[in-house]
C-alpha cells in the first residue's frame, strides 16, 4: 500500500480523499495557492504536509511539473487528482508514470480516448450501446454542417467533443441557416479557448430526458464490476444539482441490461479505477449512451450510501496493485440516498455564481446525514474556484424518508453571507412532481420554482460577481485567461496553445 499520497485538488473532494487516507493509515500531502490566506484551506490543516504552489487562483493546480516536483520532494508515491483540474488529463497521468509516481485513475491513453466524446461514442458503438442519432464525426466545415443539419433536423445540439461540466453545448431549435452558422462559429471560438480543441459534433436533442449513470470499477486487468445507477436529472446549465440512488425510473429489467452493458464497456478497455458511464433515458424508457467520466464523480457519496462501500478506498487499493476482491455478487443495494449540491449561486437570478465571505456557518448533523464541505465561519469564497460550497447527502430506507430528512436538514443548515442554493432546495422539496419522482433534465425550466423563489426574500449578499449573462462560466474563463496571460507572459510573447488549453479546460469548470 502507498505510504503517502499527494492530493492534487482542493475543497470538499480534497477533504474526502484525506479522510479515506487517514482511515487507511496513509499520510497525505496537499497543495495550496499563494497569496491567499492559508487559513482558508482546511485541507492544508487536515493533511500531514502542505506545500505552496506559488501561484494565485487555479494556475498552480494545473502546473503539472510543479505538482510532480512536490510529490517527489515530499516522498509521495501516488497522486490523487480528485475531479476537475488534472483528473482527466492523459498527459499528466503519463508524466506521473514517467516519474514513477502512481496516478490514481485510468492510464493516459484511456483518459485521452474517453476525454473526446466522439471517440468514446465509437467505443460504445463497437460494444453495442445505443447512441443518440448524430453526426458521429467532428463537423469539418460550414458546408458539411448545413448538410448534416438537413438530415438530422432541429431540435439538435452542437457539442464540443472535449467539453465537460455542462459547458460547450448549444441547442439549435429551429431551421435557420444563418443562425446555425453563427452559433457554430461562436461555439468553435469558445471551445477553442476553453478546451483547446475546435472539434464539434451534432447530436439530436432528446426532449425531457432523464440523466441516469452507472458507476463502474475495474482492476486494469479485465475485471470490472458496477455499483448500480444514479439519477442526476435535476440540472441547470446542463450540470447536475441533485443526484439520487437508486433511480425512481429504472425497472429491474433495464437495470440489469444497462449493468451488463457498462461492464462490457469497462472490459473492452481493460478499465482501471473508478469510472462513470452516463446515459440519457427518454420518456419512452429507451436509453442512449452519452459519455464516460473517467474519474471519481461529485455525486459518488449516494452510491456509497446505498452499497455501503467506500469508493475512494477501493480506488486507492486498486491503484496500489491490490487484488480486487469485490465481485458483482458482493454489491448489494439497500435504502435510498440523495445529494444536493449547494453552490454559492442565486437561483432567482439565473443561478448566477457569487463570491464573498461566509459570515455564519452551521451544518446539520444527526441520523442519515453526511456533509461534504470545506466551509467554516469566515470562509472566503473565491471567484476563480468552483462555487460548490457543500454537498448535503441524506440516506433513509425509502425515497419519501429521504425527502423528509433533507427538509429537516435544510431547516437546520445555516450558510450566511452570500446567496446559495438552500432556498432553492427548500422550494424543490415542496414540489409535487419532485416528490413523485417525476423528473427530467428540463425540470427547472418546466416547473415554476424560480418565479416562486423570486417572491421570497433572498439572503443578503456581501459581494456579487459583476459578470452576468447566460454564459457566466465562459465569461469567467476568458477573463481569467486574459489576466493570466497579462500577468505571466512578457509583452508581445504568444502564450503557448498547450498552456492555454490546460488552463482553460480546468477553469471552465469554475
Ligand atoms: P458534459 O461533458 O458537459 O457533462 P454531457 O454530454 O454529459 O456533457 O451532457 C450534459 C447534460 O446535457 C446532460 O446530462 C443532459 O442534461 C444534457 N444533454 C446532453 N446531450 C443531450 C441530448 N442529446 N439531448 C438532450 N439533452 C442533452
Ligand atoms: P460530475 O461530472 O462529477 O457529475 P461536474 O460535471 O459538475 O460533475 O464536474 C465536476 C467538476 O469537474 C466541475 O467543476 C467541472 O467543471 C469539472 N469538469 C468536468 N468535466 C471536465 C473536463 N472535461 N475538463 C475539465 N474540468 C471538468
Ligand atoms: Mg456528462
């Protein structure tokens, strides 16, 4: 087993990994940015060692060489990337390998394959997973785009092959060549700056689908098991807000069929580590492959609660070369779990993210509750990091009990100082359709939750990010890249494309 692991991440996921390591007797090393007050980083306090990256904001967390250097200096034998930042970066996985440090995740080659949605779809097709109708190749030029658009017909989506975190997806609702070309060019520019790639493909838009995904674990030698499904249909901006396990929609037969297929997918790749195969499921219960996330996911705690298995522990054991003793038969399901992602966002204002200071903080406790958070009173919420403050995870025997428990927990939860999603979840937990499990990825648009919220008094804001508009993340990315460029590169020198892509990819998540 590893003696020491460097955690190349921050916030709640860094704490989650520290806690797993402590229970396994593994020492931990964390990293923190520069000029920011180190008291603000709970992971620095809870780990055995913590090193300064010497760069403000997210840049240090993307500095592959520096992170490897710190790992070597501290004597860490492995690096856990968490999610976001370098978690899906094949080149970083290779760099770790070159330096004889174990990257806790799949191989560089697997990461590169799965990081491109078109490539992932090719694999899915090979093993017989149903695909959403679409171009299946990157659209080369405008002429080809118009031709494919005529065949597929709106509504369809233009998607960045390397997109993630809900960014790089644009809907085309009606036939209008001029508008289509404009959106295509705009998305191309945006994805180039955000993900370092211009690859865009087309996918038919599925109306009111559910997002249902399967958690897998592979040993890298061909053994793969799954931990059942999670439903993540409550979303905004194509990114999840609430996740639950099991799904209130899947029947036994579908579960079995999808479970078999995800195992086949993992076996085809001789998949190593944790991974998630995402699907969209139509109102007619037909399911379609969406993409693979080759890393630990934000919503992994709901799976842990219904299976009783510590997924991070399993992930670390496999990375350390231990034999995978768990078999499919060992995975038993009981109870119901729900996770609510509490972002520092104002739901009534188009879910706009905020920065500021948490003036008062008190988390709920008690039976069936897990809090995954780095927050404390006086916590600063920085504009350049993901605005996720906390994940409230509840567990109970049945879905209705879970909902009652979540209501109780939100009544106890105090996060003062900046707007956050607690009022939104209180409204959601009183919505009949939600209570009935009648969900879809368009739930928030289709229901009247937001206008009801607007009537309520919202918590006082300390400081609000001035950037507005529907593409908040992108605006932040571009602004940040601009600042980074100004700060780092001497006048007149071109910033390297590689550097831009690295920064942009990750900043896109913020
Ligand atoms: P990301 O890499 O950003 O997670 P995904 O392809 O997984 O991108 O899609 C994210 C979300 O966008 C889905 O959960 C779903 O809500 C929506 N979405 C993606 N593709 C489609 C589609 N073809 N039809 C309808 N909704 C879609
Ligand atoms: P999950 O996929 O775990 O359900 P998210 O889509 O919210 O959750 O992603 C978790 C974090 O990782 C977010 O901050 C997101 O922006 C970031 N992220 C997701 N996909 C990518 C990617 N392809 N590249 C960089 N960051 C990503
Ligand atoms: Mg996805």
